[in-house]
């Protein structure tokens, strides 16, 4: 199984400041046939289901604000929120969909400082 | 508008069975793979299994933790996906989510999640 590890476990950032969450996979999730990284980022607010933010490591899902961006390749990835808004308080998860069992990072709780 | 509504959750004793339903609307259900995930109280997300569309054989795959106990099926005429859970254990206590999947070249990701239904396994 591919193990996904996020850092940090929690993060407090001031409004308007940048927030960065890291995700590392135990093996590469880069598919050589199409050069796509099979890595997604989800946002989960309290009492709500997860919401897809980023797919293919760096493609924003339709309707996601452009302050959210994803980067990285192979085994190391990042989610960046360029200017934190109050509504961004949530837990963020990375997930690999390279091979089953699809696995998630443990989550990063993002709060306002 | 895509909607997924899970139902069938509740309190069940260890060793008993429960069947969850996921009723879909707003898209052509039969064309899509569907998946189930779960989240134990206060914990992270865990993939449970998924079922392919009939065009790709309608077969299912499962996480090791539920293989042999859980079965995913689908009724395309009713736009419903099912999760049959047998021999339930206390560690199966979780909110169960169904998701609509987007697949390309044999690879899939979940692009829409239902609201979830809580399953509590306790004596």
C-alpha cells in the first residue's frame, strides 16, 4: 500500500497570509504513460463531506478559488493557499489514486492565528 | 445538479448486518463508477471500495479491512449504489460516504461526495 504522510498535523496562519501543507507518498504516483501525478487534495469543513480542490496534483477543480494551488511531482507535493480567508478553516487531506487501495494522508488542520 | 443521498445507517450490534444505499440524481448514473469511503469519529478518511460501471464489467474492488465482509452493488435502473455490510465489528463505526467518480484511462478519482450516513456498531 502507498503510505501518504502530511506535514504539519496542524497549522495556524494569520488572515491574508500564505499557508502551505506538504504531502509525501511512500512511492511515486507519477504515471509514466501520461506524465500525470495521481494526487488529489480535499478540503473538509466540520460536519461536512470532503470537497475536491485539486486533481492531478496541480489542476484546480471547477469553481475552486485561484488562491488554492497545488504543486509537486513524484513523491513530494504541496497545497498552498496564497491569502488565507476565514472560510478556509478546515482539515485538508491529500490522497493518492495511483493504485488501490486508495490512501489518504492523516489530514492537516488549518486554523486562524 | 449532482446529488448523492446516503441512507440506511444506524445502530447495529457486532456481528450483524446492515445495507447502505446511495441514491443518485443529476447525472447518468450507469455511466459512472461509484465508490464508498468512511470516516471514524474524529479520524481521517479511509477508502472502502468501488464498483465499476457496467461498461467496464461492473466489478468491484475492496480495501483489505472489509474484503469478504462488505459487498458493493448497483442498480442502474434505480440510480442506486449499495454497500452490504456483514459481520460488522466495532471498528466499522464511522460515517460512510458514497462518491461519484471521474475516470480516465483506467484511473479514477472522486469528484463529488454525498453527505454521509453514520453507522454505529455497538452492543
